[in-house]
């Protein structure tokens, strides 16, 4: 991707500036972790049994630990390393709880953590085709994020999308007594199919219509299924969430903008105690009657 800066009507290309050290990438992420990923920073250089994790973070929404690793070079296996890290986490849960409580002055208990939502994020300026393909399983809790810096202090961060036809890791995982088998059995990566399972054809069709409407509002909207809902994200920013229920959809629009306006009063603001999604404005949807108008509300969050 080539970036340009516009001066009047003239475009000038911006040159990419290579990262000199992995630590440079780590510093950018850790200094801006919440704004980039929405995660809480816990510890830098966290060590368990002589294994060092670059960054330990916590996802307050899913109540799960996240390990982040930074790579400047491309000659490494993301799957083997990621599975090894997840396996180490599952075998040493107490150490993660202790580190959280010491660094956050908290009182987190082991039962407060949803270990099934644990994941590993690899951050690098680029990934090889092999790395992308090796991690392209819809239920593998390993994510690839690309980061590039350009002159003028511009930094671009993009999660690497998994393909729509990504297979299940269970299709190729055969041996039972392996670190991969342990990770697959204890960690659950949710899919759209999980949310639509056992739902009526009417609700499934309703979801597809509103999903299509949202992703067509602007370029590069990612559909990311979570445990309780399906999230629609642009880069690292959340646009909206949909909770698929038996008879309807609950749409949460992620806006706290004071200028947000719903003239028809189709929805209402939600508090943290009453909402499932991460958005702040909830609309119950049972049909497509107000589709275009609801899309205009979602667009206000973009």
C-alpha cells in the first residue's frame, strides 16, 4: 500500500521507514496499546519457565489474557510459537493471575478469567504467504497484525484478515496428545455459524441483510465473531455489534457522539449493565422495514 500526502491538488508519495529494532515496534504498541487494540497493558517481557513473552495484555471485554509478540524479520513459524505460548499459559494459569493482580493492584480470581478466549497476536511489518496460510484457520486463536511506519510520523496498523473459506484446524489436527490438541480442546474461537446455529431461517436471513448493509457502508469493515455477539470493525475501531437472538437481532451502535441522532427513536442508549455488545445505542430488529434508516444511524459511528 502506497501512502500519499496532498498539498493543494498535488500528491506526494510517503516513503516507508523500516523499523531498526523489534523493540521499536514493541514501544509503539505498548505505549498505545489501548487505542490500537482495546487491550489493557499488564506486563512487558513477562517470563514463565524461562520463556519470555514480549507483551502480556488483558481483554477486559472477553476477560481473557492476550500474548503479543513482535517480529521484524519474517523467518519464523507463527503457528508453532503461538501454540507453544497458549499451551504454556493454560498450564500456568496461576502465574498469569498473580502478575495481573500485582501490576493492576487487583483481585482477579482464576474463575474470573475466560481461558477459552485466550489468544496470541503477532505484530510485524509484513508476513510471508506461508505464514498467512499456516495461520489461516477460522478457529485458531492466533492473529497476525501488520505495522508500517512512514515519514511524517505516520504509522499504519492493520489486522490480517482470514479468508472467508478458512477451514477448521480440527480438519487437519489428528494426534490427540499434542500441544495443538490441548489448545484446540480448551480454547474456543467463535464463528458466524456458531451464532446462527439453531436459529430460524427468518433470523438468519435478517442477519445476512443487515450484515451486508453494514459492510457496504464503507471499505475495509471486518466481521469478527465474539463469544456473545458479532462485531463489525474498521481497522481497530468498533463500528457496531449484532447479537443474534431466537426471534430478532439486537444491534449495538458504537457511538457516544453527542451529535448522534435517531429522529425516529427506534432505539435507546444502553448502560454497561444492560448491554451485551460494545456499542452504546441499542436497536431491536425484527424485520427489514427500517433497513436504510438504521444504516444511516450506523454510518454516524464511522
